[in-house]
C-alpha cells in the first residue's frame, strides 16, 4: 500500500545540499487477501520535507491523511445473516512515511538509483455494519488496525532538455494489517478476531516525470502498477 510517489531517483535539492518540500495527492488501488480477495482504494493527501545533496542522495519524511475503502468486506456467506451494506469505508486518518534514496550518474543524461520507503497508519480505520442473523438484529464494528507497508525499488533516469527528468523502474513491497469484528456474526469474514490481511502482489513497476516550473518549483507526476493501477502528483519547492 504505497503511500505517495516514489519520485525521481535523483534529488531535486541543490548540489551543495539543502531542503526541498512538497505537497502531494495519490490515488491508490491494491488487492488484499485473506480467505478471499478484496479491492482496496485510498485517496491520500500529504506534505513532505526532504534533504538532499551532491545530486546523489536524499532522505525524506511525510505526514498525511488517507481514507480507506474495501470492497465486499461485509458480504455474508451465511444465508441466515443479512447485512446493510457490502463495502467498508472510513475517512481521513493520519499516516507517516520515512524514506531514503541514492543515485549514481552514469553520464550527464543517464543515471541509476535506488530507494526504500516505509509507511505506518497511526489510527484504526473503523466502519459499522447492521443486519440480522436468524431474525435477531445486530450492529457490529469492523476495525482495520496496524496498517503498514515497506517498499524498495530501482529507478532508471533520463534527463531531457530543460532539466526534465523521466524515470521508471521495478519495485517490491509488502503491506499488512489486522482486521477484527467486535461481534461474532456468522458468515462475515472477519468475525474470528484479529485476522491478518496483506497485499496480494509483491512486485510492481513505476514511471514518472519531474518537470521544473519556475522560481524553484517542480511538478512530479507518477504512475504505479502492481496488479492494480495507482497514480498521483506533487508540487515541490527547492530552498
């Protein structure tokens, strides 16, 4: 569950060293699995601060908010259990991200880099479902707890005229969370207590472009694919 863009392999900070900050938006889709597969959707808004130097390395941190939608999370396999809805939905919880990247310039045009990035969601995502089991009404809360991910990848970068950076590469990642329903409702998947759910795909690819704008501002647009397609954009400023 990648939280935000990976960005170009090469830092946008000044060669002598310095800060850059960014604000970004990322739309993420993924497939998580337990006994069955579920489509995950997130809209993420975040702020980033980074320090880089020598056009070769950068460390960065992010803080942001995200929603969480899980398809068919409340569907029942028991004919005696009805549910008021199928999908889980919760809005705007805080997450934090830490990352680092390194870059080796093969020549003035082409270079290779690597990155590692991890994210933790500080709050539980909670949604309620109502219905009846064998004629008896119920209301139950489903919690998604301890959601985290780690990503690592390699990026190949091409510098075009006007210092436009085009980049692409593969990455691997792992994401996990705990799901628990606070009532034992027959036929609902997460009624057995703390159930581990994790991402189905572990390998993906990404591609993007970083475009200098004016007076230290940059536009970064990126897409990622790992079974599902995700995309986002960020505006950064170099100090």
